[in-house]
């Protein structure tokens, strides 16, 4: 099994990054091959609504997203990890998500069946404790998963954590992330 971790935080070694690393360790413990990409290290332009993808399922924009499509298509499971900014996923992550319009077109417009079914998991960390903190991001990730043909299987949503590394003080978060990875790779 191949598990792709997509780290959407601009803060390297921050809370989101630490949680994703634990989830990937959990997946590895089940024999999974894991890969992590850090979106803030990539050059990914947002979708420009060129609509070339409606013709053949491929995006006309050439940038680092070209390799990401291959990684997504080759994965058996995808973990999206993002901090919550203004009740949505990070600005760094949104261009990657919007550019998967090409995979959406491939699946829903062109009716191609070349996107293998995979599992999906969402890890999110938000500073506030708002009751609806994760409502918007969950919808975004669920629709992203539909585009890449992934079933939303697992989630780890942490409220009230903000300072870099503060997640280490949370009583269960790192262990919960490890278990998320184990479940995703074993089920």
C-alpha cells in the first residue's frame, strides 16, 4: 500500500507537520510505503479556468502540480493535513485542491475510469474552539476526495492548539494521529 501525505501548513515542524509525521509512521507500521509532500515547498499556480481539462482530463498549466497528479493517482491512500485559517484549509493547500479540477473533469465529465479508488483521511488543527471550526474544511476535503476518487475514511480534528509544537502537550493527539495512519493502512 502507498500512502501519500500532503502537508498543507506553511509552518515546518509545526503542529500539523508533527501530526502528519505520526500518521505516516502509523501507516508504515502496517507495512505501507509512505511519501510526504510539503505544499509550501512547491510552485503550484491556482486553477485559471482554462478548461483544457474538459478535453482530455489534463491541466494546461505546467508546474510542480504535474508530479503531484502522478503521486495522487499512484497512491492507495491520501492524508490531507492542514491548519485552519479563517475556517478553511490553508492558502498553500488551496491551489493544489483547485488544480484537481483536472481529475474531477477526467472522472465526471469524460467518464474515465483510470483514477483508482483510494482511501482518504483529514488532519486539521485550529487555534480557536469554535463549534463550526471544521465544517467548511471538511466539506472542502470531502469534495477534493471525490475528485481524486478517495473515500473519506478517517479524520483527526484538533481545536485550541496554535503555538508551534504545542501539539506535543496535547494528551492524545500524537497517538491519535499514529492510530489514524495505522487504520488507514490496515483496513
